[in-house]
C-alpha cells in the first residue's frame, strides 16, 4: 500500500499553489501503476495510524520532505519491528528532484526570457 498526502496537507505544507496534481490525479497515476491500497493521510497521526492498522514489513520515505511527520512514523516502526528506509530523492531529473525545484527552475527560465 501507499500513503498519499491529501491536497489540504500539501497546501498547508507548501502553499496555495500546491499540490500541482490533485489527490485524485495522483491517485489515478498510482492506480495505473497497479497500486491497490492507497491511503489518504492529512497529518503525521494519520501516517502512524495507517502503519498501525496494516503493519507493513517496510516503511519507505523521503525523510527530508517532512521530518516531523516521518519522525513519528519511524519511531512507531522502530518500536514495532518494522524496517524503516529513507529512500531520499530518487529518481533525479535535470531540474532537481522536487516539484518545488522544478517550479523554481521554470520561473527562473521565464524571468530570463523577459
């Protein structure tokens, strides 16, 4: 299963212009990739609740994206013999690895042309 942050949480964390793709759009992409169990999460407690309910073998995250939320999830995993793995920003792309860096690059390129 995959935890997918809600639009509200993305906006709260990243600002009004986020997320770039809505929850429904991101959910459809995951479904097209064959992901059956998609769990909406709106906060760190939701993340822990999903882990608690489904007790996965491995919790994979990009720790840098939300240290506070991942700290709580990792703590729970460590207390319950669930392997936690920080994937980091993978894969990389020519503009950087995050949506924020892509947006920044597009804005810079646009400003350079004006």
